[in-house]
C-alpha cells in the first residue's frame, strides 16, 4: 500500500526541464515551424510577428555543421 501512495506523490517528471528562456528561444529559431517563402509558395499572414524574418538559406544550411564541428562538414 505504501508503494502505491509513494508512487503517486512523485515530484519529478519523466521529461527533462525545457531549459532557460534563451535556450528555448534559440531552439525555436533553429526549428522554425512556419513555412518558408523561399522554398514554397508565399503564405501571407501565416507567420506571427516574431517569426516574420526567418533565417536566410546560407545560415540555415550551416546550423548543423556549426553545431557539430567534429563531423567535418
């Protein structure tokens, strides 16, 4: 009986913390969920104001290489 009660009062989540505000913002910039105008049709008004200027294509192409320099790309 004690095991059932103790398991219900668990204080930690199975998922790790989301990180600081700066880490979350950087993650949102890298994983932009909105359609890009340079690779598809323009969808005026679909992007919220904070996402109006997506990363340019050369920068998007370098994100993986700059994040993992040991791969030698």
